[in-house]
């Protein structure tokens, strides 16, 4: 855990964010799942530093560790992606059990390191997202076939984790839409969300999108098909903001609902909160652009809208750093690096054509 990462979380805390959900920590290493695979294989030395710096900087701020798998090269059901030459093979039940154990270990470890909770990343085409989606999960065993069975992997992780972690808060980030025919959509999401609550989850963050949908046209999707589908670009008017909010209309949950996606104008967000359908507002790109945005809004300084222009150049910056030996904190290229910003926009515009098969 590098000093630059710790310092970034300190800046976000100083900026007035009430609860920080980290970038996702893998609970499994990249590569095939083995019977002896364990969370300890990938646990990052110094993870406790994030929790420590957040709580030391502002004791009112909470920090939640987001958990995900590494890239394991398998999915719930064999599937051919429009961006892959070969189909991805399906997981065996034994491999699923190992993954469940690794997630449970991750929950227990996060509690021991001083985090205030965990969040399962089950959106945007992650492995858990694939289990929840009828588009990606065609299994006919205990982990697929009905909505309840698709949620079983979440239920089993929660049950196993709580044996040691007790009532430690467990949140989830889940798709309300896959933007794909046969996937999660506005009609099926309420039932899925209810099953997720029944699985023992303490709060749900409503998000959406997966890379497979990017082969559809802008007219079909209603937004520009560039990486990533969960982060719409060109949000230049209020009606384009908070684009997952309509999917909360038919939710009837007793757990808190967190809304992410295009949340940019504090006046607009306050109106949505007063409607009572959602409990919390989440942001990512606006905080990359302005780490002190919550305090700026609180003090009434500047404009009510974030300086973030929703260009997704930060996604390019993040992805380009995956293979960089000296990876840096993801930046707002629009504000900090004009030349890289131009490269990012070219990359975004050509990504689909360059990667689909």
C-alpha cells in the first residue's frame, strides 16, 4: 500500500465525503481457481493504512472495502462475448465454493483491519454480477435457474462471513440494468433487489451496464457506447444526470438504497433525496475531478454543479495504468494533462471497433 494511495484517501476524507467505498480489492488471484486458493494469496500488505488514515483524518467519515474477484477466466455459464474470440468456460460447483470461501475471508479480514464495512462488487459484468444476471447465468443447479438461485452465491457468502464477522455491515453494488436483451432490466430488478435484501445484505448501491452492451448503437442504448457503460459521457443537462434513478421507482426495500451514476448537481440531488426513493448519493468521477466537492457544496462555494465534464478520460488513465510498473493515482486528464486527454478521447471513440470480434 503506497503512500500516494493513502494520501489520496486522506484528501477525499478532508473533502467532506461521508462514506468512502474503496476501489475493489481482489479476494482471489488472477488465474484458475484451485482448491487451495485463499484470500491470503492476494491480501495487500498495508491495507489497514486506508482505514487508519480515514478515521484519523475525520472520525465522522466511514470507509468500506469493496471486494471483487481477480480475473479468473471463467463465468457462471459458458458465454461468447462480442469482445472475445473464444467462449469463456463455466465454473464448476467446487470452484464456486472456493470463491464463496474467499469472499467470506475477505469480509472477516476487512473487519480485522478496521474498515467500517465491505461492499461486494456485483455490477458492470464482474463475476458476481454475472451470477445475478439471466443474460450471463444459464445454470440449472443451486446457483441458477431462478432469481433466488442466482442470488444463492451472495446468500452463502453472507452466511459464511457472519459466522466470524457477526453483524459487520455488508453492502452490495448491483446492476439495475445490463442494457442487454435478456439481462437485468427495469422489470426484473425489483425482484432481484428483494432477493438480495433477503440474502442478508445491509444496503444496495444501484448501478448498471456491462461491456457487452457497447456493441449496441447510441440510439439503442440512449447514451454513447464508450468504456464504461456504467459511466455515461456528455452529461451536459440536468435530464441526463442520475440516470439510474428511474430504476428505483418500483423498489420496496427496508435496507438503504444508494444511487450512483451521473450525480453532478447538488440542487438536483437534494430534490431526488426529498422524494424518498433513495437514501444516499454516490459519486466517483466528480471526486476524481474535485476531491473537496462535498465541502464546496456544503459551504455554498462556486457553482452547484461539479466541474467534472463526464468525459471518461479518467477510465482511460486507469486502464492504461494496469500494466504500468509505476502505476499512479487515476487523474482528471481534462484538468491535469491536455495531451493525455486528447489520447483518451481518441481511445474512447475507437475502443468498440478496435476490440469487438
